[in-house]
């Protein structure tokens, strides 16, 4: 068992993981100190309306359910057979757990590790597809949200920020292309992965593609509504277009900086920034973000611990 754990940790990168967590905690401490300098956090937390937790929990459960359904449909469409639900369940929640200890959305790409030996490359390809559909929604809605907020609230440095985002996206794309295509060490397996991915995309019908997009949009909107519901518990009622745009802008910004595990620290920072633009209390936004983090990230990661046991019991390569 110990050797298998070492294999998983080697995939993730033990020291790299420690550094990422250190960065996350530093960012959180700086953010808390920044918000605390403006307003005491404790009275804001004590004033939370706990009756908002149940509807937020239901919305997040529906959000997770939508993502699980998206994962099941994508896998079964790619394989053209009914994969065991046990495998799909463990790969989904195990990926959420791995996402808790890996930068950005990398956990989504590690779902393929749960597939049997000889099928993990195909599983990784399906994981990439799952991440692509979710990322497409974040990018398109996020860009629109950026334009909406910066135009409506007359942010003077809109053009500079938009140019910076474009540059960052270009650099990230170039780095990914370099790593993916010019790292000779894994060149052969990457070519095979691209071939499998291309085949899976070509074999996806228009109706299935539309279904994937709809499920990704539903999951995205449910997540936003859950956060705004929790935020309303701090007397910051922004369940409107402005609130959704601020949420999407923060989500898009987080996708540009996949640095810390599950985006810890950066997620909260972006939310405080964008929601402060639309007039929300920074302490309330930070508190709401931490509550949603515990429900949407930590809780599914804890559920996925049993899935990691399933992975370790079946990890033979």
C-alpha cells in the first residue's frame, strides 16, 4: 500500500504540492489581513443567516450532480458501452479529491487514473474532454462578464486589463503547446493521446455535443446561484445579473492562474475584487466564499477519500 501511495504522490509531485499549499496559505493570510483592515470579520460571520445554508447546499448538490451526469454521459458516449457506474462514481469523486491537492483544475485530468491498466490513456482523453467542455463555458461567459462589469462600472483601465488577459491567455497557450508537443520524453504517448482525443471528438454527434454544453452551463449557473444565495445571508443580496457577472468574472480569472490547490486564496481574492466593484461588502464576500469552498470543494473531496482507496487497490502501474 505504501508503494502505491508513493506512486500517486510521484504523479502529483510531492514537493511541488507543498509549495502550492504554502502559496495558497500566504495568499489567504494576506487577503484576510487586507479585509480585516477595512472591517472586522467576526461580527460579519456572526451575523450570517443560517437559513440560507439549506438552499445553498441543495443548489451545490444539484451542481455536483450535473457535473457527475456530464462525466457519465461523456464517458459512455466515448466508449459506446455502459461503463460500470462504480468506476464512474469513483473516478469522478476521486478526481475531486485529487483536485483538492493539485493546482487549478488538474484533478479533472486525473480521472483517467481510475480506469483499468491499458485503458488509462483513453480515460485521460475523456478527462480532457470533460475539462474542455467546462472550460469553454467559463471562457465564453467569463469574457462577456469582464466586458459587462468593466463597461457598466466604467473601470478606466478596462483596455489595459483586457490586453493583459489576452497576453496571459496567449502565453499559457504557448506554454501548453510547448510542453505537450516538444517534450520528447513523452512524445510518443502524447501523439497517441491526441489521436484518441481526436477520434472521440469526431465521433461525438451534434446532439451529444449540445447535451454536454447544456449540462456544463447548468452546472456553472447552479454554482453561481449557490454562492449568491450564501452571500445573501450576509445581507448582500446580489441574485441578479450583476451578481452572476461578478461571479463569472472571478471564475474566469481563476482559470488564468491555476497555481494553488483547487485555486485556494486566488478564488477568494478574485471574488472580493469583482464583488467589491458591484458594491458588495468585502468581509461578506470573503466569508461567503469560504463557506462555499467548504461545501463545494472540501466536502466532495472528503467523499472522494473512499475513491482514492479504490484507486490504490487497483493501481498496478
